[in-house]
């Protein structure tokens, strides 16, 4: 079977389940190694980035809704079973490692552009704000047309005043962005910036619509979702600590359910994840670093 056909088969299996595809593993139990644990516990990164530059292809492990339903029912019935803590620890380690890999790419991109992360973050925020204002102006313009057709003159005038205020705010931010660009150094890449969420290159010359497309794009939103997961993981761990409940050993330690140093990654896919003890000793500090993306 060719690679494309195999990917299509796996995608269909994920959507419809192995039973519908006549696959021999239709009688799998949720604890089987062939079942994607990321999928069981929440979200598999393979499904977030399809048809993007970060497309991982179809997950090689099973994504079957029946198994997920059975897993969630079993966890609810017996939440203290150690197997669920192991699955969750492995899931958190996989998501953290995936985002951490993105952060390494972002740091490398910053170095290539010879700009400080603070400069890039400020410019990226300004570009996003300008794009959002432009979308608000477009929506307001459409609303004015609708109000005009309905004969609602006063409401139309109020909307026009709001749009003028938005245009003024946009002009101020564009001037601020231009000043930042003019004073950011003489690098040949000074027109480029790095998105601090997904690592994509952005240009200060991009149109408002193009910037809006980026911030609403699948890859950006996918990484934003993963970063929000890290924030949630950290909050849940802190709640358990405050309540005096065990939070489980860190990934890479015996009993954690996460990959040990030098061992194979215990995840629902074929991507190589870092699994050294030193990496995961930094995990909680890493949660703090990622929490700025709330």
C-alpha cells in the first residue's frame, strides 16, 4: 500500500473507528499499546496540524471513539487506579515536549533575526492588534450598511463614530509599529518577526487580512491550544498539591508512566520526543514559562 493510501486509511479509521473499516483490531481494549493515549486523555497532536507545515501525518495508533468512551467511564468509576495517573503523566509529558520543541525553534528563529525576544513579542502583539482592529472596522462597516437599509439613522451614526475611533486607534498602533521597525537595528531581516506562539515568520509588510489569517490559522490555533493545556496541567497540579493529594512522580522516574531516560517515547505517535530526566526536571518551571499564553 502506498504512503498516501495508508495515510487515508488511518484518517478514515480515526474518524470512523476500526470496526467500520473492518480492521482486525476491532476488539482492542483501551489499555492496549496500539491505542493512542494522547487521544484517550485529551488531544493527539497529530489531529491538530493536518494540512499545515507541521503536519505529522495520520497517527499510527488507534483513535476510536468507543475506546475513549470506555476509558473515560472506567476512569470515572475508579479514578484512584494508578493506570490513569500513569496515562495522564505520559500525556502531559508528551504535550509539554511538543510545545518545548516549538519553543526551541522560536528561540533559534529569534537568534537568526538578531532581535531580542522582547522586541519580537512587542512587534507581534502590535501586528495582531492592528489585524483585530481591521476586522472590527470591516464588521462595523457591514453593520452600518445593514442599519442604513433598515432606516436606523441614529444607530448608524453611533456605529460610524465607533469606527472612526477604531481607525484612529489603528493609525496610532501603525505609527508605533513603524517606529519600532525603524529603531530595531540594521539587520537585513528587520522586516521579519517570529510568532511567539507557533514560531511562524511574520512580516511587518503583511496586510491586515494576511495577519488576521495567520492568527486565526490552524497551526497558530493548534499551538495556542497546546499551550493552554500546559496552563491547565499546572493549575491542576497546584490544586492537588494544595489539597495534599499526590501529584505523581515526574516523567522519566519509575512509576510515572512517562518515558524513562534513553527509553522509547510512550506516546500515541511516531514523533521523537525528548525523554531525559534533566528535561523533565524542568517541567514545572517550564509550565511557568508557557503560562504567559493564557
